[in-house]
């Protein structure tokens, strides 16, 4: 799957684009199963870590202890499981990214964002990822949905044109932001 000229135009104007049917249903089922097992292992590992071990880690160490797993984040997924590493380097992903950033592509981070069934009402406040990332703003996010993303399931929402240099304050929760661009 390649981005069309219309999708590239939309990316540059809106700051995001959705590419559907990049992975087969079989690939998604396999990745979901591997993600669930990796998350379960991360949750089990985190149970045995002291608070000191959770907070005192070398940020440069890949696949460090799962420090934010209780909040629904498993960092360094591609370094925890080879299948996700291979996906991050596959032409299915890189062919979508290259027309946007060029051929010099490197991975800044890999993360699995998840909600457990009991956390179905969990909310991540509106934010701009660039406020959290270091360096120049030439980064893109490639999100691979392993479940159906719907309003009911709490799928990712994006606000059009917020990729431009005017920064949005972190963790906005105002009604006008919640409804804008949806």
C-alpha cells in the first residue's frame, strides 16, 4: 500500500492520514496475540519491581523494566518482540513513511498503548506528542491498530492542523478541544 497524492496532500494540511488495509487480518490477529502475551509478561514483571526499580532506570536501556504499564503503556515493544521489530522495518510501513520524511528513516521509539477491559473508560487527555519528544519536529507517528478503533472503544482521535508550530497546551480537557475536528 502506498499513499496517494491526495493522502499526501491531506497529511500536509491536516497533520495526519489514515492508511487502511495495510496489514492482512491474519497479520493483525498474530500481532494482537503477540502484543497480549508481551503485555501480560510486562504486567507480571512489573508486579515484582520495587518502586525504586520502577523509577531508577537507565533511559537509554532498551526494553528496560515496564515502567508505565499500569497506565496502559508498554515502551520499547519492537525491542521486546522480534515480530514488532520486523514490522517496524517492513516495506509495508516504510513505504508509507518515506514519501513524508524521505529515505533516511529511523525509529525514535516503539510503544504499545492499550486498555484492559476493566479500563474501558480510561481517558488520555488531548495533547501534542511533539511537546514530549526531543529534537526537531521531523517525526511522524505510525500507529497500527490491533483492535477496531471506534468512539466506543476509545480509538485515537486527532485534531486537524495541530501539527503546525503553534503548540497546544499539554493535557487539554476542555469541551471545545474535545469536539473540534471530529
